């Protein structure tokens, strides 16, 4: 049972980091004044914006929802940077 719970917690941390990551992608891909994406230049909404919004919705189901701010992915997964 303890192992199961730790996996749930680990996945919740993963989902929280995923939400933080995709939130940053959503923030990059916004419409500019011409109706195109200001980041990749494609017609709004671009594929990245639509995909990253879906990812935020998807992982928000499991993300931690307490009062703490979303963890910095660089702190959550320090080993990624080697
Ligand atoms: Zn874009």
C-alpha cells in the first residue's frame, strides 16, 4: 500500500511539472495583432498552442493543487541537466 501511495505522489509531482512546462509553452504561443502566433508565426491558434492547452488540461487532472506555487521543472528534475 505504501508503495502504491508513493507512486501516486510521484505521478502527481510529474503531472504538476508537466502542467508547469505546458503552461510556459502556452505563454509563448499567443496571438499577435495580425492574428498569427507571435512565437512560431503560424495562423492562430497554432498547433503548439492547441496541443499545449490540451496537455495542461490533461495533466491538471492529477497535478498537485495545494497552495504552493508550481515547482520549477529545473528543480524537480535536476538530473536532466546533468
Ligand atoms: Zn505558435
